[in-house]
C-alpha cells in the first residue's frame, strides 16, 4: 500500500502486477477553470479518470457543503457517491496526480484520507514524471466504468472549521500555517479574495517551497529541516494548515508527513471563508 507518495516506476509496477488501482487526474487552471476538461482530453495517463477541482472536489450547493469559501468541501457521503459512480471501491490503491507541480492533486489525497481511505498516494513529479518514465498516455474523454460501492470509514485526517480556528486564536494549542505566497500572506496583493492579509498570528510557509524546481517533493531530511525552522519549537499537534480556499494547503499537510511529523489538521474554508466572515480579525505585514 502506498499512502503518501508513489513514483512513476512504482505505479507502472502495480499496473503490471494487476493490482486493483484507480488513477485520477486533478489537473486544473485556477484562473481558467473551464480548461480542466480540455487538459484531460488532450493527454492523460492511460486509464486515468478526471477529477475536477470545481465540479468534483468542491460543491457550490450550500446544502451539500461542509464549509464556506471559494472551494467548499462536499459532504463525505457526496464524495463517496461520486467515487462509486467512477467505479472506485475501498479495495483499490488510488493514485492522484496533476500537471501543475502538485498544486491540486493534494486536495483529493487529503479528501480520500478524510473519507477513511488510507491507500491513496500522490504521483511524485506528476504527469511530467510519468511521461519521462515512458508511461502510457491517452487522449480523449474518460471511458465509463462499472459503478462500485465506496464505503465511508472513520476519518484519517482532521478537518477544522472557522469557529474552531476562531475559538483557539492566539492560544498555544493552535499554530495556524498559511500556505499562500508571501505577498498574499502579507496583504500586498490579493487577486482572489475580498480582503488582503492573513489570520492574526499565522505563520507563513508557501506550499511551493516543498517542491524541487521540477515538481518533485524535496527529500524527507530537507523537509524536516525546513519545517523545524518554520515551527520553531511549536507543538506539531497544534498545527492547522490553510491557504486561499483549502486546496494548496494540502501539499503542506503531505510535506509534514513526508518529513516524519505525522498528520496535522486542515482548515478547509481557509482565507476565502475567514476574510468573508463578519467579525473575523485580519492582519497585514
């Protein structure tokens, strides 16, 4: 079972062995979401299924949403039903990837852990690594599969909501880590949300710093050293990750686990929900 990362070669070996495996393509363009389907149809790992951030990994129906913000999480049962329609069941090794240097596939990795499914891994290096390894590619729409039953189990990762973050704000029991770029964290620019700045007291660890230039995660030793510097002695159990809308914070969650720290919490509503909630304090600088 692969539960954090998987290499292109390891995925090829699983496929050659006939291991029940589902591969999901989470490629996306945040500024042009309508391009997601076209990206998949242009080229993808042979046999992969599409997973759209806007249509599948988020919901815009308040009755189906767990939280607010720009990309609200669908309720767990809604996600399980979607997986079942794709033909994915609990006995499968699931592999998620994108072509965006890991920006988006971490969201589905985290969601599957939240559903209680541990056998899910991010393809290290994404589609580019798969191509470089000589992996089979395909184009066109995804084939329709036989429906399956995906059963919910106890969550393996912790979801934190706005009122919980607010209640613990400023206490040593909570360390908020903001995964956005430094300029957005400081409030110098804000291209997406109504207010610029950050949650008071939050630390800043841009999620892009977990990757090498070619889109692979850094070594465990390097991640450990960098995260030790970020936390500066704060308790790992106190960490709550967030970003703009609960998507790019997930590489920080994964990076801490790769570094050996163990699971940490995610505030999925993130800055987009916090900054639009009346009465929530905002800081700059």
